[in-house]
C-alpha cells in the first residue's frame, strides 16, 4: 500500500526527492517495498528488532537511531499519535531547513489527523490519497517548530520512566500487575523476563528472594533504554533481541512473561504462541514459566504440548496467570 502511494507520488511529481544525499526512512515494516526509492541512498531507522533484522537481511542499511544529517526523510506513521509526532520531530532535527520531510500513513493509523496537525505548523503539499492512506510532504521548517513533539521521558506510577510509543506508556497494564502479584516469595537464581518492556515485571522479579541474575529480553530498543533507567540493580542484564528467535545463552531456571498478541492493530495470537515456544526452549529441563494472558486466549493447549505440567495459579475475569513447568523433550 505504501509502495503504491510512493511510486505514484514520485512518478507524477506530487513528491520530489533531492538528487543526492542520504534519505532516512523512519519506522518502516520489515517486509515493506521501497523499490520506488534509490536503494543506494536509503538509510532505515528502525528500533524494533524483528523489523530491524528483516530489513538488514534484505541488504538495506539499518540503524536503531538517526545519525547525522540527511538530505530528505520519510516518516512511516505508526499507530500511536505521540510516537508519530516524536518521529516527525526527530526527522526535522536531522534535516536541513527546507529539506523534504515526507509523511505516509494509513487512515486507520491517523494520517488525516496528523495532516491537520502539520498544516497548523507548516505549509504542506497536496496529499496523494491511495490504498486507504495518504502521503504528503512539507519543507522542513526547523526542529524548533516541533520542539514540543520531541519524545521526552515521562514518569508514571512507582517512579518508572517510559517513552511515547512503547507498550503501556501510561503505566503498568493490568495483566502485568496481576502477574507481578502472583509471583512467589522465592524464585530460582537465573531468570529471564521475556518481552521485558520498560521493566515493570523485572522490578517485581528482583524483589523476590533467590534471584541471582535477571536477563531482560526486549525487542523494542526504546523500551529497553527505559528499562536501563528503571532497573539499576547489578543483577540485571539487558538484551535488545527478538524473543521468538533462538537464544544462544545458557538456559534459564525460570521465565516470566506477559507475551504480546498484537501486530500493529491486528490481533496475532501466533505471536504469543511463538513466545511460549521460545520460552520452553530457553528453560532447563526442570524450568518453570510464569505468564499472564487474556482469558480468551487458548494458550493452555499450546503449553500442554510444551510442558509436562500446566496450571492456572491466579486470575480475574479478564486475565489468567499460568504456571508451566518441566519442558518436554520435544520443546528442548
């Protein structure tokens, strides 16, 4: 969809790019087609590890954060409004004044409201509408115009620091709170927090007796950077990694997780299943998995194929906390 709009906009002259210089692409998906753009001048800015790695495998230059000045930039609008604003502010800060700053997004991701917001701050080209979305451009008015859109750390409940766009940026979600409260007073020595986010569950884990080392594994680098601020305990180790991919370190005695089950707007229960499968493979033969999930997700069926023992140890109307122990040989 994005590739169709970009191709049409560039072919018709609705959008123009400079003849030379690097072009920054902010937050595209790992499978998106950018053949309309000059491949040798593209630098992708992507801090979500699965997309970062997928784009790298395609031979693109990929960085977790922008570096230096670019000749032009394309912001692929995300779902979260505050995150989209922060990306535009960051792009503006890495472009010279007057450079082309392109914004593309789907209607379902708020492209119309973003267009309205930008028109209040700077002249915007006539948008090109195609495939349930829009693409348009503005001449960069300078970083100062978007100073109030910059992503700044914010403190939420219990003194945690978060950033716009990370999961549960306004505070700990109810499922994680339930899981934290269900953890026993004593836990094994070597533990992983799978999909650790900004560290809410990690702090709860470290408050239990017996924990000697905790590995925070998180795919979104912005969230992991928040976790580094929130968790200063020397027992904590931080890994920017895709939890669904093979783990090369030593196995864990326990894993705690609130597995995701959404890809953008779309529900994707297979993502949660991938977390559970990875967790089983990361554990010792006597290991234990503590997880929380929406009650309607049928994770018990998957867990029954991966572990010898599965039980619900806590719950509310909307959520359940499951304890799975002793991964099967097939899962190892």
